[in-house]
């Protein structure tokens, strides 16, 4: 991780110098890939020019002949600072996103808000709102009735399948009661 951040910083130095030269009118510049003993896509000049670029020299490590109108020292420093801030902000944002996405402590098996919207949809949620939140959207949600007093084993106010209804609907808990239909309210 530290090596990746260090590489982003180094890329930012060369990218900042190239942006400064582009703004100064010299065009896009990049270190010479063929300079040095070991030619590579990045090149030896990419690494050896870093101290010179950090000191504000816009021509260090560029292929010869260098273009005219290279950036001044102040523009190089401003461009370096802005490029580094942008790259490091993007790196931190990507790292935070990846950590939230794949960290070991994430909640597994839970749908995101976007996934729930995609599967359920607002129309479906509104259609079943009285089931999902009966306290807010049920048919008795706005009625201000007296509180219901219940005793242990009282099944008169319950709706839906309860334990015992399938066995003997007229004989529950040793007393004769009529099974609830949910319409007594």
C-alpha cells in the first residue's frame, strides 16, 4: 500500500511538470524513455529527473532538443502542488471506497439502498406500506383509541396464524373463546 502511494506521488511529480509545460505553451512533455543504460517505458530519466523537477526546473530529463517556452519555476511548483493534491485525494477516495466495499468487517448479505430500490421500487414499497409499517400507514394508524389492556394468554386482539388455532379453534388455553378474525377493533 505504501509503495502504491509512493508511486502515485512520483507519477504526480512528472505529471505536474508536464501540465505546467502544457500551460506555459511548450506542449505535453514527458521524460525521455530512451535515456540511460536500461531503456524502458518509464525510462531512467523518469527517476533521475525527480530532484530537478522538485527544485522547479521544467527541462530536466526531457528528450533533446527541449521545446521552447518551458514553464517557469513558480508555475512548476504550483502545478506540482495542485496535481499532487488531486491525485492524493483521488487515491484516498478510491482507498476508502475499496475499504468500505471489501473490508473484513463489512456487513454481509445486506442490500444497499440502491439494490433495494431496484428490486422493490418506490411503487411497490408504497403499495405494501401498511404491511411494512402498520403503525404509520395501517388502517387504524390515525385512530386515537384507548389503549388495549391484555392479559397473559389473551388472543382476542391478535390477527393472523397463532399457536393453537389449527388444533382446536374453540378451545384455547382451557377456556372457550371464539377465534379472532382481526375485525374486532
